[in-house]
C-alpha cells in the first residue's frame, strides 16, 4: 500500500519510522510519502491560507495549493474509473481529517486496507476551502473523517492515529495476524476476505461455544471491547490469574474471554450492548445468560425472553467497573 500525507509540518511524522510500522516500511510492505504543502505555494512567503469569505475568526487553507498538490500526487488522468461490481476500489482515496466528518472506527480501518493508495490531507486553522474537497470528489473517493468529538490544532495527530490503525491490519505488519482479529471491536486483516461494512451492519456474531461453535469463531471480539489479559507470574501481589486460563481447555478459555468482553463492554460502552440487544441475531443464548446473570436484564431482557425485552439502561452501568 502507498500512503501519501500532505502537511505543513512534515517533521510531525517521524514516528512512522519506528516500531512495527517502521519495520514494515523498511521491508517495502508500506510506502510512505510525506509532502510539504508549501512546495505548491508560489508566492515569496509560501502562503497556504487566507481570510474567510463572509468574515469570521481564523484563516482558511487555499484551494489552489491543495489542488496542485493532489494533481501531482494523483494526476487526474491516472485516477481511473470505479471498481467492477464486487471488487475493492483500488483508486487513490483522499482522506480529510475534520471534526465535522464521519466517525473513524475499526471497520473504517479495515475498509481502507482494500485501497491501493491513501492520500491524507492535514488541514489547519479553520480547515480547507470546500471547493478543493468538491473537486477532488469528482475524480476519486473522498472521505471526511473524525477520530472523536473534540477539536485538534490540525489533522496531523488524527492522521497518525488512522495510519497506525490501518497499517497494523495489512499482511505481515503484525507478527501474528490473529492479533488483529482478537482486538477490541473485532479486528479485520487484509486478506481475510471482504472488509466489514460501515456502521449500520451487524456488530456481534451469534456465537456459542457451548453449542459447538468453532473456537476461532468463538474468540471473535467483533463489536465488543477486548477483555482483561494476563501473563507471568501466576500470582502477583496476591492477585492470581483466573484458573480457566491455566486449564488448557480451549473452548472454556474462549467462552471465558467472550464473557469477560461482554461484561467489560457493558461497563465501559453500554451503547454497544444496546446495539447488540436491538438485533435478535447478535447475541447467543449463552451471551444473554451471562448478561442477565450479572443483573443486566433491564437492558437485554433475559435468555428466555430474548432481545425484544430490551429496555432502558439502569444504574448497573455505573457499578460494573468496580
């Protein structure tokens, strides 16, 4: 995969040369190109911004410098047409971090691994002139994306977050590709088949180890937060590792991990449990039993009644983390 980053602060992206992503780049698995936007500014001061039409505070980044940058990085005559039905879109894709964009999540990262080239536009000040976004959209896919409900000084930090989330899903970046599939929210690695759809589709698979579901499927954390993890020593400051993790019973371990993920998700992200409860196929009978046994029946009903009994969120969500 090729990743181009356009910014007025190229030095911000030194971290791309370290850790697993840096090693992947050194091997040639990922190609990074960091461009200084000011090289496309032609006045003596290399100006990239101007005052906004209509007045208001701050400055707006000029469309002509961004337009020339994009023309050089992804020339219009090379962007091509859309993909054949059922095939991933390998055209260059422009990603613009902005607080007003759609939320970036694990499914977004997985979808982006299917692209051949990602171009990140790091805005500053009050953002980039909208005409640049509109013109770019006429010849390539363009996504305006937010990493959270807060405002940063510029897009650089958001790009680092997204690049790391995307890169670690590419083949060969992680030492063990299963690590991505065991992540919170159910990681998806390139090469696993079609990437997940955007938010709106099913989040949680219908799993039940006790019903004979395969262990690799039962381990999935799709739509859930990953549960607690442990390593040696077996006892530390009087705190012991749960016995089931030492049992060698892989089915029981897989079930314990899913149970723990369900409970952590209910405590820290009850919105994900709400979403699961709204889908009759999202939770297995065992999942319903676990949630109900912990006093969560006000949210998910019971194993017998099913998700149609889902109701409002009670006070348990404040107590689960303790």
